[in-house]
């Protein structure tokens, strides 16, 4: 069987484990698009400590490309120097921050072969697929929901304490035959499970999976970022659970129901029990804000708020949390000198 050429965009914890697993299966060659960790990966490789793949001292993908706008004026220039003529799959593992340019579509556009490249979005939130389908109407868009817990404590170092579990499904594009979409999603599943180390599920109703994950993600991810408390600390404090976490979870369930997505009646209890009390897990937005990085507030929190407004569903707690996160995002912009405050 010939190998598939795969471009992985975003090489944080999720991206690194995703790329490693794909190459470990022997059915794919990976080209990695790197940014802040480019020099470290090229010179030292990535150090991986994984519950699934063991301890890897130094690993490098088959090809590495530098993503640095100060050096490469356009992404077309970046990809034109790649040894791969066209990609079968582009796997996007970057943080999805449409409020912070460039967009995902901007980044991948020069690498997309119309009618051929399948675009896999392993990202958080809802409606992440819609702008990609709008930009690339002749390409299959595959939605991926990762249930893996992974940390990147420093550049070039990845710690994966939670099993690599990926749920995959085609996001419906009515301009394409549904059989073509399913075939591409199933093909990607076969590539991802070839290593024998990861759990991969093909799911027809991937929108349901995204809403289900949102119950946890909007509540704990947001509150941990705002308060600076990890999941265990919030549970021990109790009042944040009853006064903030649970109200947000119930609002997400109501919005999902209005959108035609029926979550489990006890979904909030399932989500509350997701992390053991002794784990002290820090969700991605908390990790981001502690590092001074931008948070994925629009796809995780902003989109549910907009869905609530569109459907006429009251969501007062969610709306307040969204406003607080936008203020924190603005603070990060100003710290990075992206804001509008004049400075001497």
C-alpha cells in the first residue's frame, strides 16, 4: 500500500502526538508546519513522554517547514519549498482563534489541491468546519474531536498522560457526494489506527460529539482560565460548581436542544466526573493564558453564545463568561502590542 502525504499544521501537544502516531503506523509521511518550536525540532527533535507510545528522546517528522511570517512573506512561498507536490490530507491542530489573524483558511490555502486534499480539523468548539467549506467547496472537510489529554510544558517537550482517543466524521458539504466524504473520513481513520496504539472512532453525527464535548469545555475551560484554578481546585471549592459550572452546562444543553442536538439527560454529571479529583488538570485555555498565549474563546464560547442568540435561548451565565474572556483576550493583545492603546 502506498503511503499518504499528510501536512500537519500546528505542532503543540496534540499536533505532535497526532503526527507521531500517523508516521508510527507506517502508512503516512508527515510534513510539519512549525512556528515557535521550529529551531528546537530541527536541531534536537521532540521529546515525548506518552502513556501510549512510551518515552521518545528525540523524534522528527519526515519533513519540517518553517511557519514564520517575518521570514516568509506568504504561505504560498512556504509551501512551494516543500518536497511534497500535493497533500492527500491536511490535519489542522492549531488553536482556532478566528479573532486573531491569520485564519486557518489563510494558512492552509496554498497547500490545498482543489478536489483532492481532505482537510481534517482536530480543533475545539463548534462550527469550525463552516468557514473551511466556504473557502474550499470542492474539498472534503473532516471533523476530528480529540479526547486525549496532553501537555507541552516547554518547547519541544510533550507529555501525554491521557490515552490518544480520536473521534472522526465527515462534516456534510451538500456540494459533494456523501459517499466521497465518508470514504475520506474512513480512510483517515485507517491511517490513524495503523499504529495500533490509538483509539479511533468513525462517527456519522460528529456535530453531536462536538456539542457533547462543549458541555465540559465551555464550563471548566473558561472558568479555569478566568480564575486561575485547575479543575480539581474548582471542584474542591464547590461554590464555583454550583454557581457557575453547572449553570453554564445547563445553558449549553438548552442551546444544543434548540439546535436539534439531544445530549444525555445527565450529561452535566458525566462532564463533572470527567477528571479525577487528584489529577489537578489544567485545560487548554488556562495553559494558554498562563503562557501569555491567545485563547480559543470564539469557537468554544463565542459560537454557543451566537447560537443562543440566533435560537432565542436565554444564556445569561454563558454570555457573562464570554464577556470576561474577551476582556482577558484584549489584555493579551495589549501585552503583545496588538491593542489600540498609544504607548510612549
